[in-house]
């Protein structure tokens, strides 16, 4: 028995010895650019033998396999590597140099000058429709919400996006690639027009405060690119009711979920609020408006996608104010405005190619009637009638080169046909701007990318051409840190309202230089940007005062001898529920140093629409147990300069001079709103109301936007908001679509 146990022990030792002898050690190092890589999986194909590299890239393991084998090296951020090896009775040393895996998600994105908000995975700073609706003081308007981001000035008395020292008309707004020529409603001098487009229409936006893509042009300062919603998730109906307006709409989704159509209609009237609030503006005709829109969207069997949107809006108002001219008691202005917009777009993939084709038509009519009143007797009216038809067409063909590189090119046509009638001035302005462009995204690695483009334009009115190169570069400094550089030349036709006589004009020109450093991680964004803009060929004007209407002045273009600059730094910080539970907040600050000699400015001066310091803060808190969202916002802007500039003729030459000037007091506004969702969390509910209370400028700060002056400059009056503090109460009810998750996830 003892001998038997000894024999068994001997056989075991012999087997172990044989196995140990047959095991071969495989070792080596895995590197990327001569630096060891950790966490790389190293395995023999079709076996369980392998190891993971250490922090220095070293690995080793043993195997009993023999003969020809394949060893693989895998890591999520690098391309897989396979190597053939032969295993006999000796240890094997094998090393590998990996190549970076090019990934659309991991690749750095050029973001200098841009803030993007869409459903794209590579979005930078988010500003979604929910963000806009829940920003106190924004009144649900995209343009107003953008004033709480760096780079956009709060001007107040005039509509438009005033970006980094640029006028409101030097920024352009696009819908699905096509130009919107009448984004804002018609209005009277001193009161800004409102957004005419429903914020819910858009799933996201890309806001560029400079250095924007070569696909867009005719904007010296910046561009806002809006992306409309595709197919809705399901059929829904909605109603909105408030003391100011009533509206209703629906979206019908097809049974096969390959098409949808919808419409909305609304009516607004401010007369009730005039009785409740203390208005600064004397509305003799309360502002009222009638609007409607229609849309349809459908997918083709081949994967194409059509989208159509049509909008109609009419509005009226009348304003009465003390006359600045001797011999009159009051000045009166009445407005009758009409607008229409149609947009049709189509996109289709053809293998590696993507085709985007779109067109838009805009119609706008502004009928202003001016009169005076003396001892309760109103004078005859003077009429300023303008109407315009605008056509835009754009086609873009894009081809993917690899996962993060692409080239795209196309053409754009923008036709303008305007008429103006005012006293002795009767004008018919026509222009066709033809553009061609090409642009490429070059992804050199996940850490380095570039965007290079060029745009060329021809204007039939000016009978001149331009070529505008654009360039941008982005580099990832560390995991969450990126830096970007952007440069571009941008051209824009002189505004047609200044072309009231013969003049040899050219394109206005600006050059943008932008540097950005950004840290973006989940829920947090920190961004610093410095910029310099140089303006050339800005138009110069002189002022004409019609004999029959001393209150109205016409500026007429002389030449392109104007120039200017804008430089500054901007800071943006957003923390979306990462530091404080259910609290989303952001802070932005802009410093702007800008001077211009343009229009009727006698010398180079700080523009009246450019504040040196602007600070904004937005905070939102959702309280689930109360079904309540609480929102606050605050804006501060250092007082802007104001000027009273007149024109005269000396030796047959037009000369501009400043009669009065000064500086406005600092702008301050604290805004508050709450949103209550009574059916939040109720099971099987088919009705989802949202009750809203909003108070703008809750502290009642008496802000001033500027001053009007009499024809001789001896008298003046302040341009102020229609009301210092505005209170809004409304109910928005959706039927058929449960907004509960959206409300919680987006801090409604």
C-alpha cells in the first residue's frame, strides 16, 4: 500500500514537471507614441490565455499553446492590433505600437465663438427650449434668452441680436439652413419687436458670436442657426390662456410614424394689462396680434426627409407721446404690420453623401402713420410704408471622409425686392446675392481637429464680388479641457434703408480673431473666450429731415469710409444639478471695448448700443414634492453712451456733428417666475397643465434705453420700457403627451 502511494505521488510530480516545462512565458510592452499604455487587453486568439497591461504598458502571461498563434491587443480608445507569433519551448517577447481610435464622440470639436444646443452628442453648452421657457425674464423668446449668455447685449428699445459691438442687423437668423428675413415682428420706434417664431418649433440651436461657418454669410457679427423639430413622439393637442393671449394647436402623428402635420393659432391683446399695470407708454391703440402657422413632415421610403413650415402674423398698435417740437402738444404713431414666412427643406443620404436642400420665402409689410395733436385736434398723417419680398435657396452636399472628417460644399441665392414710400422718398430696391462655398472638417486625431472654409459672393445691386476665408482649430489639452482658435472674414451689404440716393457703395467687412479655453464635463461647463474684431468699409451717412415731418429723419448713405473695432473677454460657467440637488444655474460676464466711425458719427466713438460690462446670472430650482419650479435671473449692464447727432452742409459737403451726448445710468433687472404642474406624477392622466407666474424687473428699476431729441436738439425725452415691472399669469395645457419626465429631467 505504501509503495502504491509512492507511485501515485511520483506520477503527480512527473505530470506537474511536464506541465511546468510545457508552459511558455509571453511578455512585452504596448505603447502609443513611445509611451506605455495601461488597461490594454492582450490575449491569444481563441484561447483564455492573456493579461492586461500595467500603467507602464508592460504585460506577461503563460500559455501551454504551441505553434502558430495570433496575439491581439485591444483598448476602447485605440485601434485593435493583431500579430502573428510562433510558440515553441522558449519564452516569447512581443511588443506593439497602437494607433488612436478615431471616434466621433471622443473627437475634439471646434467651438470658438459658438454655443451649441441640439440633440447632437457633441453639443457644447446647452440652451434647450425648456431652458428658454424657464429663464425668468426671457418671456419664452429665443432672442431674449440669448441675452443671458456672453457676447449678447441687452439694448431694449430695438429688436435684434447685438453681438460683441455689432448692430442688431449685423446678426442673421437661419431656420434649417435657410435665412429668416423677418424673424422679429413689426414695431414702432423705441419699442422692440418680438420673436415671431414659437420656441417649441425648434429642437435646438447653434449660436455663433463670431467665426461662424462658411455655409452662412451676410452677417458681420454673428449667426443663430435654428434646427426645427422632426417627427413628434406622438399625437398631441395644446391650449394656452392668459390675460394677454389665447392660443391652441395640435400635432398629428401618422399611424406608421412616417409623417406628421400640425397647426397653431393665437390672438393677443394688451388692453386688459393696461388697466392693471402702470405703463410708461401711452398706447392709444393697445398692441394686438393675430398669428397662425402650419407644418408637415414626412419620411420617404428611400430615407429622405421633407419638412415644411409656414407662418402668418399681423399686428397693430398706436402710441401717443409728448411732442418735442414747438407748436405741438403730442406726437402719434400708428402701426399696421403683416408678416409671412414659408420654409421647405429636404435631406437625403446617398451612401457616403448627404444632401441638404432648402428654400424660404419671407414677406413683410410695415405701415406707419405719423401725426401730431394740438388742443385735441389731430393733424393729417404722414405715411411711411415699406414692404419686402425675400427669397432664399440653399443646397449643400456633404461627403464623409472618415468618422470625424468631412468635406461639404454648395451654393446659396438670396433675392431681395423692397419698396419704400415716405414723403419725397420713393424707392424700389432689388438685389440678388449669389454665393458659393466649400468647407472641410479635418480630424487629425481625437485631440486635434480643424475647420477650413471659403465663401464667395456676388451682389447685383453693388455689382461687386467678395471672397471670405474662414479657419478654425481645436486641440484637447486634457481629458475635459479644450482650446480653440478661429479666424474669418465676413461681408455684408449696406442696409437698404440707408440707400436713398446714388452712391458708389461696396460690401461692409469685418475680421474676427477668437481664442477660447473650455472645460466641459457632465453637468458642468467653464468657458473663457477672448476676441478681436476689425471693421472696414462701414457705410457713412448724412441726415435728411423732411419739411412736412420734423419728427422723422432719414439717413442716406454716402460712402464706405467707416471703420471700427471691438475687443474683449467673456466668461461663462454653468452647473446643471451637479453641485446642488435639482438646481441648475449659470453665470456669464462680458467685457467689451468698442469704437466705431460709421453712419452719421462725426468721429470714432463708443457705439450707443455697446456696454463695457455686462453680467448675467440665471438660477432654476425644481421642487418635486411641491410640483413647482422656481426661476430667477439677474442682468447688470454698465450705462451706455447716447448721442444727438445732426448733419449740415459746409462748402457743399455733408458734415455731421454732435449736439448732445451723455451716458445712461446702469441697467439692472431682477426677474422671477414659477411653474406649477398640478398633475405631475398622476397615473393615467391625459391632461398636463402648467401654470405660470412671471414677474419681470421685480424690483421696479427705472431703466432707460436712450433718448430722443427734437429737430433742433433743444429738447429730449427718455426711451424707456413700456412698463417697468410686468406681471404675467398663464396656463398652458397639453393633451395626449405626458410631460412629467421632461418636467423633472429639465427642471421645468
